[in-house]
């Protein structure tokens, strides 16, 4: 067993200069660790955080990828214009079928109709029927649905629409308020 007395004898035999060298080297190691390695580690952590933030932004912007492709493949020219038919009011039998008309139109264009709800009380004009239409589908299909809605003679105008991104990479939830001309 080593006693304290033995340790004191060994320490007294070590030259004072060696202890100074030892302390000098240990202080150099501490300076290297706390002056070089630790700051580098924190810089690495900051860079990892920035990389993760950029990856999240890229994933969020991935939902907008169809838009540039659509614009590149289908450039807008000044000679092209939307066809706007003369407005014709819906008759009573057509008003009853408006849900089926919207479902058929959206289905042909690759969209799924979630709901078609008439808003009977909010319009001040008796010749206007407000409809709330909820759709689900891709952005390209939504553009085509908007074009086809503009071509319908009984659609007066689209008052507002809201687009929400769902968990799916390309799927969008779209809610529109549409004014229809009625008799």
C-alpha cells in the first residue's frame, strides 16, 4: 500500500523545473482544447442547425414545384386570352343539379370535390347565389378548374379562394366562394 509519506518523497525528488514544464504543457493543452476544439464544435452545431433549417425550407418550397414547371411548359403569350361566354342565369332545375355539375367538372379535371354548400342568406342580390366549394387535388388541376369555371355561363365571379397545403407532397385543399347568376 502506498502511503502519503511515499508520495511526498516522490514529489520532493522531482526537480522543480520538470513541474514547471508539466504545468506549462498542461496549460497549452487546455488552451488548445478550449480555444480551438470547443469553438469548432459549437460552430459545427450552428452549421447543422442552419442545414436543417434550409432542408425544411426546401421541403416547404417543394409544394411550389409544379408552378415553375407549369409556367415553363405553358408560357403565357399576349395573343392568348380566356374565353368568357355571355352570362346566362341558372334556371330552377339547373340550380338543383349544381352540386352534380361541380362534381362532374372537377372529376373530369382530376380534382376531388369535398363539399358544395349554397349560402342562401348572405347575398343581397336575389339574382346571385353564393356557393362554397371545397376541392382537393394538384395545383395544375386547380388551374384547369379555374379556367373551366370561367367558361361556365352561369358563374358570375369567384369572390375568394383559400389554398392550404396538406401533408401530401402535391395535394392542396382549396376552398372557393363562387357567385352564380340565377333566375
